[in-house]
C-alpha cells in the first residue's frame, strides 16, 4: 500500500474520541482511519500519571503495529500525560494531541467568565496550568473536575433524565452565578453537548478542541506530503479493548449522527 493511503491512527480512553473523529472525517473525507477505544480501562482521567502514560503508550504501539502514517491522541488526559513521550518515540510520523479550546472561548465575544470542564488529571497537569496561565489576565477562568461524566458516555447514556440530574447538580454553582462560556476539556463531553447546553441554557456558548485538532492533523499531513490523494472515500475501522459488538455499534452510530437521540 502506498504510504499516502495508509490509515491515520486515532485513539482515546474509550468512545469519547469519536467527537474528534467526526471532525477528522469531515475535514479529510478521503483519509482512512483506525479508531481504537480503550473502554476496558476507561476512564483515564481518574488514574495516576504513571498508569495513564503506560496505557497511552500501549494504545499508540497497538496502532503503530498496524502501519498507521500518523497518530491522533483524541484524549485530553492522554495528551497531557504523554504527548511528549509519544513525539519522542515516533519522530518519523506526525503525532497530534488535543487540548481544551480555551483560546477561542476567551476571545469569542465578551466571554469573560469561562468554565473549563475536564477530568481531574487534565486539570492537575502542568500542561493545563500553563495554558490557563496564558489567559488569566483576559478572563476569569474556572476549572471544574467532572468525575463520573465519562461513565455516562461509555454506557451510551447520552440524553437520559439521570444524566440531566447529574449535570444539574454538577453545574449548580455556575447556574446561580452564571458563566459566559464553557470549554469541554474532555473528548467524551461533546457527545453530551446537547444536554450540557440544555442545562446551562442557550445564552452560554460551548467550545471544544476537536475541530482545531482536525485542522492541525490535515496541516501536518499536507506538510509531510501524506494526504491521501486516491480520490476514493476513506474508510473507518473501529476497534475497542472490550471487543463488544454493542460498543462498536455505538461508535459507528456516534460517527454517523451528530445528534444522540438513541438508547443503548
């Protein structure tokens, strides 16, 4: 197979990276992708740094063993914990991570009170603290760890009354003292974006980093002459550490549908 036609590998701690895969396939419809979700070990965001690094390196090695031409780390926690390690290990290919979309949230309109939702580990790591430090003078930036939310998404529970109650409790302080915008700092969260918007209300603008990651991936492939120019529609292969037909069905559904009104 010509190198340009080799797949792009994309991985996440579970099914959350589908939100990034949506942006990648929209941006580069001719590319082939292998998506690996490590749902067996989800969530990564409540694990130790050493555990996340070990799992992330194993995920990357699995995809590299299948001959991918680039790696997309579609997990904020894995990016925070191990992106430098992966770039040092796989110097010969593009390795693209994701980070919370804080810059567009701060710069969009008059959004001066910004809430960043993320996993506990993402918020603890130096990478996020450095990012937040760049914009402290421009906006009031609040961080909200969201343990438990990833598990709703992994169960395919995307619009249930129980999820709405969970979010209402999680956001209680920010509903009485409103924020201007919300940053979804975990790739699982865009998959319940509609419910988050419902709880916060229509006046709160929501941002995530998936589109920016897709644009950067395309730029890096172009730069290295690796864009697929076959003219054929790209194919997506789904793999998951649980090896469950139901979770693979959910992955395919989430890729094909921007709205999440389906029960699993």
